[in-house]
């Protein structure tokens, strides 16, 4: 026997953990999560909301479906909608601050590169190993240039350069 139907309300009330409202209907956007503390009552569950990228369209479903990668669920988790691109607009303050700091960083890297090149024969530069310093400056230069791609509108080229 998988299930025993009990209709005597007094007998049900005598079972510890019994709640006669434990089998309410779960609406779309939710799923049934069976109460593990009351394992002997197969009709007891709570209704949980689907996770942010999931949805359900049926009543009393046990699982939520996952939206495609280009979509996200609605606020009530009953459908998936196309997710629009979100990027920094060129006229925003964040873009202007970021775009103005990057050339300053590149200029500083070039300045220190020229300074090291001109003073390669000095003892302090020789002790620091000029090849190592050039490698550090090159990595900083690449970092500044790649940082610029993160504030551009997403495209295949900018995403490939960033990753």
C-alpha cells in the first residue's frame, strides 16, 4: 500500500504534526515542497516560490522549469521573458570617469617605461632587473586597455577581448 485514505477527523488530529490545511493548492509560480518532518502524511507540503531564473505554469507542480540563458522569469515566476542587454551608457558619469582614468593610467605606464629605458644603466634600475620591470609595465598596459572593453557596449569583439 502506498497510501491509506483516512476520513476520520479525530484519528487524523491524534497524529502528531497533522495540519488539516497542509494540502492547500500551490499556484503557478510556486512548487510543492513536501514536508520531511511529516513523512507519513504524503499530502503535506508547503508552496515555495520558484528560484529567480525558474518558472511554473501549472497548479500543484513539484518542480519549476528553468528559463533559457537569454531569458529570465517574470516577477511572479509564471513565464520567461527575453532579458535585454544592460550596459553602461556613454553619457553616464561612470562611463565618463572610467573612460577618462584609463588614458591617464596608460600615460603613466608609458612615462615610467620611458623613464626606465633612459636610466637602464643606473645601479638602482639594474638592481631591479629592467626586463622584469618592462614585463610588469606591459601587463599594466594590457590591464588598462582591457578595462576599457568592460565599459563599452557588449559585442563579440569586446567580450572576446575581456575574457
